C-alpha cells in the first residue's frame, strides 16, 4: 500500500479482541465461548490491531461488531465506543446483522474521525431485557440442536 500511495484500510474484527475486556462478558461467554471456542482467533485479531497502532503510513479503522447474523440492514442507530473492546452502553444489542456492519463501514470510509481507531460498534436496541435473552437462547438452539 505504501508503494502505491494508499493509506486507507478497514478491518472487521470482533468484540473482546483484548483479553482484558473479557471480564465484562457474561459467565457463559467468558468461560466457554471466549476461552474455549474463539479465544485464539481474537488473539490474532488483537495482534493485528497492535501492529496497526505502531504504523504511521496507514489510516486504519478496525471495526469490532458484536455477534453477527444474516438479517437485513436496519435503520437502528449505531453506537460507537472507542475506549473499550465492546460497546459498554447497556442499550447496545449483543447481535448485529452483517448488513448493518457493512452499512457502518461504508459510512466511515472517508470519515477522518475514524482514522487510526479500534472502534467497537453495536446497535441501539429498544428490545426488553427478556427479548434479548430469548433471542440469544433461540439462536443457541438453532446453532447447537
């Protein structure tokens, strides 16, 4: 990229790439999913983020969405957190469609305030706590049973 004068690069990683943030995940996510299923992948993503932070020739943005699903794009507001490796706002959904992530990435391609950032994103949800839990249980059943 340097040779061709290109500076802009965007990556899609995931929430919790920094192991220090795992304490904020729920018990099941922290002790099973993060530790045993996806932990090594997240560690690789974090290495990439750390490398990018040492470069001076790239205007990078690492977008960290929550769990992904194949739903349609929505008109929900995107919440952004530049100081954590997840969206700490309790109004944020723990799931997001790939289409909504793509919409966000297209929105920030030329936004200089997103340059050189590792940025967690999530959707503002109006769902009740119970609706969120029910959706997660349904998704778990769909994946494993």
